[in-house]
């Protein structure tokens, strides 16, 4: 059974983690969002009770 030989699978595992840890993080961190968030006001909105027409 070839699955019992760890040498090719271990090399594939190491190469995969090498790709994940060296190539992908700079690409993910370089992502920019199209819409910049604007600061929200610190005042709470005025809450009014609902007027239910079926009371």
C-alpha cells in the first residue's frame, strides 16, 4: 500500500504549508476594501414608541 510510505506525503504537506505561510498572507493583507468606513456618531438615536393601529 503506497499510503504507508510517508516520504512523498510529508513532502507534499511541507510544500503546502510553505505555500500557505509564505505566498498567501501578503496577498490577503494587501487586499483593500472599496468602501472606507466612516466614523459613527457617538449620540444614541432617539427611540420613539411605535403606534400600533390595531390596539
